[in-house]
C-alpha cells in the first residue's frame, strides 16, 4: 500500500509545479469606447466588496487616495489606464468573484490562484474578449465550467485545477484555436473527453487528471502535435490508448497512470518519444514486454510501470539512463523471474548515480539478495524489495545506503541476522523486514536510527531480549515485534516511547514477567497487543492512562487479579481482549456502560458474579464470557444461571423498599438520636434530647395538578429516568420557579406503594441540614381517580443518585450510601474534593483513623449552642468516645460500601441491615451506659 504513495505524490508534484505561469506577457490593445476607466474603478471596488476575507490586507491599498492602477494586484495599460492584469494569487483571499469582473474589458490576465474563492465563476467572464490567461487553481469554485470562456477568442491558458467544478467537459473548448494550456485536473468533472479537444492544435499542456471521467482517450488527441505535457492519470479512463499518442515526439511528460487502460507499449517507445522525462503508466492493465528502447529516451527521470500485467524480463539497460531518479516496477509483471534477474538488474543500476527511489516489490524475484546492493546510488532514499522470493541474508553493505529513509525487505525468505550495520542508516524512517526467516537478536545498533517512525520486524525468528536501545528511537510511532521468539522481560524503557501512537505489538513471543507500570506512558497509543506471551502479575492500573487506546489485546497470558477500575478511562476502547488469563473478580459494569466498545473477550478466566446486560453485553456476537465458571445473569442468550444474589434482591427489593428504607431509616434515626445523645451526654448536657421538630410544615404542599403542570403533563420530554418503581420527571414549580425532580411511583408495581410510604417516612423523620434535596411528597388521586404518589426532589443536573438515571435496587443502595455519607460528613457529592476525589473516595480514604476529621461538626455540636458549659470530662468518657468513633466508622463504611462506583461492588440490602443492626446493638449499649452515667450524674 505504502508502495504506491510516492508515485501519487510525484504526480501531484508534477501537475502543480508546472502550473506556474509566466504572467507578464501580453501587450497592445484596441480602444473600447463603451467602458471607461471609471467603469474599471467601480468594477474593482465591487470585486473587492465580495472578498471579505483578506488576511494580508491587500485591499487596504485599494483606497480613494490611490489611483486604481496603483492598487496592489492591478496593472493597467499605459495608454488607456485600463486594467490589463488582475493578479491576486496566493493572498489567502476568501470570497466570491463578482460578475462585475466582466466590465474590465481590457483585462488580459486574471490570476486568482491559490486562494479560497467560492461560488460560481461568473459567465460575465465571457465579455472579456481580450482575455488570455484565466487562472483560478486551488480555490473552491463551484458549478459548471464557465462555457462563456469560449467566447474569449484569444484565451491561451485555462487553469481551474483543484476546484469543485462539476458537469461535463465542454465541447466548445475545442473551438479555442489559441489555447496552449488546458488544465482542468482535480475537479469533479464527469463524462467523456470531448473529441473536439483534438482540434486544439496549439495545445502544449493538457491536464485532466483526478476527475471522474469515463470512456476512452479519443483518437483525435493523437492530433495534438504540439503536446508536451499530458496528464490523464486517475480519471476513470478505459480502453486502448490511441497509438498516435505514442508518436507525439514533443511529449516530455506522459502520464496515464491509475486508470483502466490496456494494450501494450510500442516496442519503439523510446525512439518515438525521444524527449520523454516522465513515463507514468502504473496502475493499469497493460501487458506485453517493457520496451527495451526506453533506454534511448536519455532524458528519462522517472519511470512508473508498476501494477500492470507486463511480462518480463526487466530491461537491464535502464541503468544507462544518466538522469534516472525514480524507477517503480512494483507488481509490474506476471509470471516468475529467473534466479539471476534480480542480481543482473541491481548490478546494472550501479551506474545510476542519481537514483533516489527503487521499487521492485511483489515481482516474483528469486535468488539471494546481491551484495551489489551496497553499490546503489548514494542518493537512494527508498529501496523496496518486498513480496518476492528473495533468499540469503541481508548484506552487511546495506549500511552504505546512508540516505535511505525507507527500506522494505518484508515478505521474502531472508535468513541470517539483521546486520549490525543497519545502525548506520540514521536517516531511516520506515524499516520493514517482517515475514522472513530472520533469526538471532535484534542488533542494539537499531537504537542509532533515531529518526525511525515505523519498525516492522514481526513474523521472523528473532530471539533474545528486546534491545533496551530501542528506547532511543524517540520518533517511533509503530513498533511490531510480534510472532518472534523474543524472551525475557519487556524492558520498561520501551514504554518511555511516548511517540508510539499507531501500534505497539509484542504478541506471540516468550516474554515473561510483569507488565511494567511505565506502560501508562503510552498516552498516544491506539493499539497495544501483548497477547500470547507469558506475562504475569496484575494488569497495572496505569494502563488506564493510555487514554486513546482503541485496541487492547492481552489474551493468552497469565495476568491475574481484577480488571483495573482505571480501565474506565479508556474512553475510546473498541476492542478489548483479556481472554485466557487468570483474571478474577466481577466483570466491571463500566464495560457495559462504555459507548465505544464493540468487541469484548473475557473468556477463559475466573470471573465471577453477574454478567452485565448493557452496552456490548447486549449483543451475543460482540462479547464472550465462556470458560468462566462462576458467572451468572447477563442476557438470556448466554444461558447462564440467574444470579442468586440478584434473584434474592429481586424478591427482596420489595422487601428492601419496604423494609430496608423503613429499617435503615429507623435505624439511622435511632443512630442519629443515639449519637447526639451520646455526645450530648459526653458534654454533660442535661436532659434535652434532640427534639425532632417536624419538618412537614416546612415542606410546600403540592397537589397533583401542580405537579402535572410542573412536568408539562408528565410529558416524555420531561422524563429523565425510568425504573421498576416509577418514573422521574424534570419539572418547574410555578410557585417559586424551582427546578425539581418528580419521582412518580408506579403503583401497579407491587411494592411501589410500600416503597413510597417508606421513603416518605424517611423524609419526614430524618431531619438534617444536608438533606435539602428532598422538597416534598405528594399523595392523592389523579384526575382519573386513581391513586397518585410522587416524591419531589431538588433537581441536581449532574449529581443525579440513581434518582434520575436508573431506579434499581443497586441504584437505591447507592442513593442510601451517598445519603449516609452526606448526612454524616455534611458534604455534598457535588463538593470539590482534593485530587478530584468523589465524596465516596474522600470518606473511604479517611476511614477509619481520621473519622473524626470528616464527620460533620454540626452533628457533634448540634446541641452545643444551647449548652454554655462546653467543658468535657475526658476521664469518664474516653471509652464512649472510642465507641462513638467506632460507631461512626461503621456507619460511614456502610455508606462507602453502598456508594461504590461499580454496582456489583455495592453492599446489598441484607448486608446493610445486618451491619446496621450490629451498630444499633453497640449504640444501645453505649446509650444504656450513658443513661446509667447520666443517672449517676444528675441525681
Ligand atoms: C491608501 O493605501 C496606501 C497604500 O497602501 C497607503 O499608503 C495610504 O495610507 C492609504 N490611504 C488611506 C486613506 O487609507
Ligand atoms: C458592470 O457589470 C454589472 C454586472 O455584470 C452590470 O450590472 C453593470 O451595469 C456594469 N456596470 C457598468 C458601469 O457598465
Ligand atoms: C491550496 O490551498 C490550501 C489552502 O487553501 C493550501 O493549504 C494548500 O497548500 C494549497 N495547495 C497548493 C498545492 O499550493
Ligand atoms: C475540428 O475542426 C474542424 C475544422 O474546423 C471541424 O470540421 C471539426 O468538426 C472539428 N472537430 C470537432 C470534433 O469539433
Ligand atoms: C558503468 O559505466 C562504466 C563507464 O561508462 C562502464 O564501463 C560500466 O560497464 C558500467 N557498468 C554497468 C554495470 O553498466
Ligand atoms: C551506534 O552508535 C554508537 C554510539 O554512538 C556507536 O558507537 C556505534 O558504532 C553505532 N553503530 C552503528 C552500527 O552505527
């Protein structure tokens, strides 16, 4: 693939480089009486007005204090002071061309090339009967070819290369008897080449390349006896090339590459085209022999005969061409070549001292790589011998070709080692030696090639350690060492190559040890393949820093432990294969939440627990979890047993909503009560217990009608979440313009009503300043007379506790977890925490030792203001303080556990209950003790 690129770029070079036009020619003039030089001034000003983009401020000189003949880009005839040349090329102009240009009737030259003009080329251009040069290449002009140009009898040059013109090539152009250059390349022209073009008897330059033409090259083009430059590459032409075309002796560039043309090249081509400098016939369906006469076209600089059906042999007299720089014979023939042919040809090129690029890829060459390769030109920058049957070893002399930037030896039968001398090729950017039989170690001199950006050595028999010196190749973008016999650990230094962006492939080797943490430095890498090695240990969490990874293959190793949660950061991951390792733990839910994953293979590990059923886990052909014995759940097609925990939960969610909420609530209330009592007692406060002044009075009372209005009639546009127990709508309360979230309970769902009661109960009883998110509840009947129950929360666009997104058992556990954390820390989940931590990790990190630092001081001080005497009695309360601490730690631990990011890691309802009961028992103990103490103290 890369092999054809140089040719295409060369073609581009040719057709653009020959564009430059000697502008100042033209003279003389007849007088026009209809238009005056004031007309010209007006026309120029209108032209200027339609070109708003003028980054170089060319038009600042187009002002009233200067005569328009002195404006930049304007040249007038001396006699009449009328505009003769309008040259605004390469000025970064953006705008369109005004029809007023047609008023500049003395205009001979228009050059607007290399700007950003758009819109149509105005047909008024046809009024410029003196026009000779019309040059607008590299703009964005649209519409059809301005056929009115054919009204300009003197037109010599038409250059509209690289615009967005479409439609058919106009037949009328054939009438332009003075035309010497017709350049229409790189547009969207369609249809055939009009045979009328054969009437352009003065044409020297014809460029129609890079269009969507059809049909064959008209025979009439053979009449263009002045033709020097013929550029018809890549424009959809088919059929035979008219023989007469090969007889136009003036031609120096003959390019018909990349079409569907066929036929054979005339044997005397080198004589009939004696001025030939560039011959490009690559990418067609030519057959027959390569004319040996080519060696007679002694001015030949570039030859592209690639990708055709020529039959050998390759002419070995080409080496006599003194100026030959490029020879591209990639895939140029069918059939096989004799063993000596490659050697003879390469030998013959030793006199081609200007040779820069030699491509003999995919040519069935046999035999050993000749040592004469070392005698090729010093100027050689590209040497491509890929896809042949070349044997033997890479000659040491390869190190002589010090200017090589591309060396392709891949897909041959080379043996031996990579010579140390390769390190002398310090200009090398691309080195392909893959798919050979190369053995021995990779020479450490490879590290001398610091420009290297692609190194492909896969599918050989390379041994030993990956050379540490590779880490000097700091421009490396793609490194493939897969399918070799490399051993030992991967040197951590390799992962310092942050230049690696396309790929790093080390698969199918015998690499051992852990994957170094430094892998996280590969922050630009898109593909990492470590599969089929003997790597072990944990997958380093740092891998999550490789944030642009799209493909990650780690299968067939001995990786252990869990999938790091940092994998969540792999936002672009498309294919992830971790199969055949020793990974365990739950399958993280975020894998199912990923929007990028298209293919996931977790098979043959030791994962347990629930298979998610979202995202990639929805499509049975997009993922695999086979060979993990302890999995459950997931989509039906998996035919896994239902998760026991989940089944339990489902049954119990009713239970959980009914019981958990009520119970946790009561336990929490109890705890709050207890804690404040304890603390109260510790502070020697008197009998005032925390008096729960009912908050109901502070809740606004909302009716069904009000909620109906707030949510636009519970419209689907307002729906922000749906779950088993109900739906959550966003609403706007009319009364105080507050945005709220309204959770409408689905009362048909068994358990919903209980859930509602429980939640309402919770709202009513728990009073805490951190609980501001709950606004009120609404219970009544709807307009149809059915029961209606809803909870109204403060709307939090991003804080969103499974309340807005998913209403699930896990989601509810999460809500309660966060609720607990909020209540006991006095912090909101939306608060900023150091290091971007969440409330969850903020608390988690502080437990258990620093619990007193994170607990909301208000909890501890709630009653203090009413208690002037703040002195404590440490001696008598130390035990209780530590018990309180332990109690707080336990509660917060429940909060942490319930609010774990991955739902599967969250504590379930039963676990919470058990924990709460334990705490309650401890607390009650403390209270009892407190009561005793109080008794003693008070009385
Ligand atoms: C007109 O353009 C000329 C040339 O750029 C400049 O020197 C002159 O200051 C300009 N005059 C005004 C009035 O802008
Ligand atoms: C110049 O050309 C425009 C558009 O083609 C036309 O409308 C206008 O009348 C012309 N101006 C003069 C002075 O002839
Ligand atoms: C064509 O114009 C674009 C910008 O409009 C520029 O980037 C590009 O280099 C130009 N092409 C050539 C061949 O000059
Ligand atoms: C070419 O020009 C000749 C002479 O003017 C004319 O007869 C013929 O029709 C033209 N051919 C085409 C294809 O336009
Ligand atoms: C190279 O050129 C020299 C001098 O013209 C000639 O003697 C020699 O045979 C040529 N070598 C090849 C391989 O053509
Ligand atoms: C590679 O570089 C080292 C250090 O500059 C030098 O000693 C060695 O000769 C070089 N090897 C090759 C093959 O150029």
